[in-house]
């Protein structure tokens, strides 16, 4: 005798079979904006931001840095809220009170090592080693906090990198840098970029870095090699000028050598930063969508170098203008060929991390950014 199915299961099966099978989505049903290129926009203005910047400086000094968390939130919100993509704006949702608690703990740690180091130098050295060894943890915790409190439209960012992986890459980078005498330090930059980008999400869409360490070797070392070649050629002219004892030749070769040195001091580091920026974003995808940047490395380097001079000549008062100028160029050089629908993004459930690591990074001036 066959065993009969329960009546509830039979009815459920009949209902499922009665439901029409949805047709496959046709290409014509796809939104017309998919496959098109969309550019990022920045709407911030230097004079507008200057008001925020100068108030932040004054209140931070007046409150002995207790206002710093509110200053940070105001600054980040200004840049985020004025950055637009696909008719949506970014936002930073971190609470200044939570950041203040992290800052007080960070200041306590800094104060302990500062006072103890004043009494005993070995304690100061020990404190430096502790902070250095804590870098991977600081990196991961700061990225989690910053991502959790960043939004694109209604979709939150999310970072799922592990502390163990951060320490693995940290010590591997130390070994590579030490045994290569620093020549392979660009590999460490690649480790860092890959760790940050490959573990970052916005909504359910995952970022991915699709290049190799050789791209960062080329981006970093090529300007240095070219600069060394220029210095060598200029040095040869200088030697010829000295040997000939011709005043005109000696003067012109001296000016040429000085100009080459000045070029290296002013432009090499900004040029390397520009090439890393271009290499990173041109190799980054979000889901199936591809980032691209039309950033010109020489213009980027000029903006950074001229910002330095302007800030020095203005005794720091043009810092707000310089920040807006560089950020605008970076953002507006970026575009995405959109293959994922922004209207179908959904959030990943995540915990709310504390701000301790974020504030320790600030107190000890550790720049943790993409």
C-alpha cells in the first residue's frame, strides 16, 4: 500500500503548480542606463568650506581638542554630502559623542606614553613599538568604523577584512621591504590597496582590485628612475662645466642641475601619488561595473605641489581652498560604466564598531585612506 501525503502538503503542491512561471527577463526589460558611463560630481565650494574649516580650528583649539570629533564629522559630512553619483549623494553618519569617547581613550594612551617617556626613555621606545605593532589592528578597526558610517544614498558601506589577514600582510611587507632594501616597497602598497578594496562593499556590491604588484612597481619606481637619469645627465654637464673652466658653461650647467634638483623635490612625490591613484582606480570594479579615471598625472602632481606652496605662503589660511581643489579634481576624474542597477542595492547586516581605533589613528597622525 502506498503511503499518502498529508492533505496540507498536497494542497501546497497544487497551489505551486498552478502559479504561472515568470518569463525570463528580456534585454529590452533592462533599464536604459545600464551599460552607460556616469561621472562623479562635486558641488563643494572653497569659500563655503572655509567657514566650516576656520570654525573647526578655532573651537578645537579653544576646547583643548575636545571639539575635534564634531570638527571631523562636519568636515566629512561636507565632503560626502557634496559628492554626487547617479543623482545620489554620499553621507557620513558617525556620531561625534561616540567619536569623543574613542578620542578620550586615545588621548589617555598617548598621555600615558608621553609622561612615562619623559620619566624613562625606554618606556617611550616601548610605546612606539606597541603602536607600530598595533598598526594592522588600527587599520582594520578604522576601516570598519569609517565604512559602517558611510552611505551612498540609502546603502551603507561595509568592510569585512580580518585582523589576522592584516597582520599577515603587515609582516610579509616588512620582510619584503627589509630584504629588498626598500626597492620592493611598492609591493606593500599593493598589499594595502588590495586588502582595503577587496574587502569593501556598498550595499551587496563588492569592490575588487584587478591588478598586480608589478603595476605598483611601475607606478612608483618609474618616476624615480627617470629622475635619477635626469640628475645623472645634469651632473655630467656640471662636471664638464667645471672641467672646462668656462664661466658661461659652468653657470648654465649649475642652473640646470639646480632646476633638476628642485623638480625632484617638488614633483616626484606628487607624481608618484598621481600614478598610484590612476593605477588603483583604473583597475577597480564594483560588482560588474568598472571604474575609470581620466586623471592626468602631471596635472595632479601640479595641483599637489602648488597646494604646498600656496599653504606655505598663506601661513595655512589657504588650506581649505587646497583641500577642495585636490578633492574636486580626484572625484570629478572618476567615472563608472554602470552594469549593476543602483535602484536594486540592499544593505548587509553588520555590527556597529566603536571609534577607538579611528581616534588612535588621528592622535598618532596615521593616515589610513584609500
